[in-house]
C-alpha cells in the first residue's frame, strides 16, 4: 500500500506574510519501484515538467520523491503524482500529454486537500473506448467534450494542437461502439496550397487520403487497426469528400467535417443541411489557417457568426493556452497571434 509521509512544517521566516508564501516539504513513497520509475519518467522528465509548471522542487530517490515549495504548489504536485500513479496501476499508459493534463487539472481545481487518488479523476470529462479511455486535459477540452455529449451540432474552433479533431473522432468512435449510430462519416474540403484532387493519382479514396491523414491517425490511435480497416471496407466508416456530399441526407451517423475554415459559404450551408435523423455533426477548424483564395469568405467564420446562440448548437473556442502538443507549439501560436494583433488596422 502506498503511503504519504509529510515532514514537520519548517520554521516560517519572519518576512513571510502568509501560509501561501511559506515553504513546505512533503515526501511521497510509492509501493512499486517499477511503476514509480514509469511515473517519474525517463531521466525524470515527468518530474521536471511538474517542477517547471508548478514551481516546486521534486527530488526522487528510488521509489520516493521529495516535493518542496509553496504549500499550494506542493499540494498540487502531490495530487498530480498520486493521480498519475493510480492511472499507471490501472494498467493505463502514461504520456507527457497525460502529465500535462493532470497538471492543468490540478491548477484548475486549486488547493483541494480532500483529494483521494484512489478514485478515478472526475473533474474533467472522459470518453470510454474499448481500446483506452480519453480524458480532457484542459478546461476548454472539458467544455468541448460536454458539448459533444449534449448537442447534435458542435463547432470546435481554435489553433492547431488543441485536440479538436482527435476528441471529435473519439466521440464518434464511442457512439459507434455503443451502436448509437450506424456509421462514421469523415469529410474535409480539398483545399491545400492551391492543389486539387484531380492532380493526385489513384482512385477516390487514394486521392482523399492525404487530406484526411490526421483523422486516419486518430482512428488508428483510438481503435484496433484491424477493426478500422474492416469498417472502411464495409462502409461503416466512410470517407466522403465535401464536394460529394450534396443531395445526401445523413441519418444515424456521426459526421465530422475537419479543416472547415477552408469551406466556402455555400459549401458550409450545404454540409450543415445534410443533418438527418439521429445524427451528430462535429465541425472543426482553425480560423487563422484559411487556404481559400483571397477575397473568399470562409464558411466556418460565417457559420459561427450566424449560428451563435442557436438552440441545440454548441460552440467551443480554444486558445493558445489549450495547445497540448510540444510546449513550443503553444509559444509559436502565441507569437503568431501577437503578429496578427499587431497587423490589425487601428479603428
């Protein structure tokens, strides 16, 4: 059984004005050395991430780790490490993204001293798939996952790396596995740096594959590859180029439109009006990466403006702080956002 040992509170310097600024120290002992090694990460990289994000010092010795820092920082680090250890004990893989997500969740929760690591974390939403569970890692992802469960049409808008498409695919797979829908339909406008489908060799699927590769990657990450291939062959998972959606009524399906910022106004209207009985639509896009010809209005921007506040439609906006790829991606997005703001004409 894992035990948590706390050292006696140190003497608080006279200059300290509150418990929050006082330094405290906690020693955590994990019962399984092998699992503790996984928790700490290769060369202690997970502990280093905890240190950097929460402003504490984490020193590991065998299956023990000593946390030192402010009372709130140490408590948040303790919750992060104990929660992740329980995740590993349940046989779940641990990635740097999981560590990042646990840290974000601990910060969002604040200093809660009644935390029980033996219970699964429930503060953020979770999608349970046959292959593995998918958990929200940021407050925006949590809101997005809640919207996906509640609304028939959801817009996920924001920069690259925020998990918009990945979570949309996870929701579609969950509905498919639970037989809430009969099909998953994946669509994306074929607009990439001036190229068109006709310039690519092969049949329709081979032409569309390069454009839908991020969705394919998500499918194989969240489902058994053999099931994915069989579902594609049987038409249970369908690749439908946006231009070929006209005239269809999509019933009993979960439909995902990715890279929607590259749709025209008429394409977006056509797509949204395909929604049939017992179907869900998820539209994702990054308004800052529009590849349409100059002067062409993005269908995503127009749709979010026209449909904002409409009952039954969910809209979730992600920001640079929600980027969950390499931390440099977040800084890159922030830099480009600053450039865009600087270029805006003064009113």
